[in-house]
């Protein structure tokens, strides 16, 4: 994105969306990161960000359930 290669940046975000260990702070800072700003006009940006966020919450809920079952929460 910094180099203006928005299509390639979106592809990298798609790859990132497949990760299972996304931290919440990444979601927060991606929204305010000035380097990401040019991508917000890309036609695929919203769907990619939605996938990243859904992946985070899916893993969050899975971890929460596991900790509750173990009596740790």
C-alpha cells in the first residue's frame, strides 16, 4: 500500500485473513493506520476487512469457550 500497489496490498490482506492468530489490536490499528487509508477505496477492501474481523471473533469465541469449559473463565 505504501508503494501504491493497492491490488497487491489487498491480496496480502486476503492472505492475512486466513491466519488463526490475529490479535485484537491489529483490528484497531488497521482502521487508523495512514498506510491503509488508500486501500479503503478499493472495491474489495470492505469484504477483506470483514473476513479479518470475522476470523478474529471466531477464534476469540473458540478460545473463550475452551477456557470456560476448563473453568478458567
